[in-house]
C-alpha cells in the first residue's frame, strides 16, 4: 500500500462499540468529526456496519467487505477479501485524489486493519453500556498520541467524550 490507512472509531470506556448492529450513544460532535475525517476518501467497512448506516454516505466512496455472495448495493464497491478491499481502496483513492483510506468498522474489520493503520482517530465515549461488539485490543505503545481534546456532555452530545489522535511510531530498521 502506498497511501496511509486510517481508522476512525468511537469506543466506550468498557471497549464496547455497539449492540444489535447499532451505536449506543448520540454524539453529534463525533458524527461531524467522522464526516470531516472521512470526507473525500474511500471507506472500508463490513456489511453489518454498512447496513446499520443504510446507504452510501455522500462525499466518500464505500467499500463493503463481506462474505455474503449475494450482497450488492448500487453505488457501493464490494470486496470479498481484506486484500481486495485494500486494493480497491488504493485504486479509488488515487482516482479521487485522496490522501488516505479510511476504515469505519465494525469489530472484525478493525481487527484486520489494526496491524496496518498509520493513524487512529479515536473517540473515547465516557459511558459503559452493555454491547455485543467490542473494539479489538491493540498495542497502544506502538502509537504516539498526537492530539487529545475533552468534551463535556452538552447539547446533542449525550455523554462526555475525548477525541484522541494516535499516529503509529516509525518502525526502526534492524540489521
């Protein structure tokens, strides 16, 4: 891959990212951030995540990674393997003039992406709901925290939350 892979995720304090294929909180500020981070980029997501959104999002091109041989939606690129999703993301990014490929969930897709991501745009949601989808464990020491901003519960944000931008540390050459 020549373009960086970025991961955009909102995670509760207990690691939960969803239940019954839906988000468990309402954070208008985080939705605006998601739009800003993914605008003009190809986005890779799983079928369940796409179905929870219900349609391709404007200003981005969606690549759905699925094992379902019958899945097809107008305006959506379908990939059957992770490598195929990455190749389509790269091809679309070049055509769009994008500077990165975004990964937008769910848990299985995040697990595939974590070893390859350059940046993680993490929203820590300060609540601990019951859920059936959790963010995979990863080595946080492999990343440098570049930015952090705390946000209180207010207005259209039903929980306090923290935006954290992590950048993968350079891998040193050995030999």
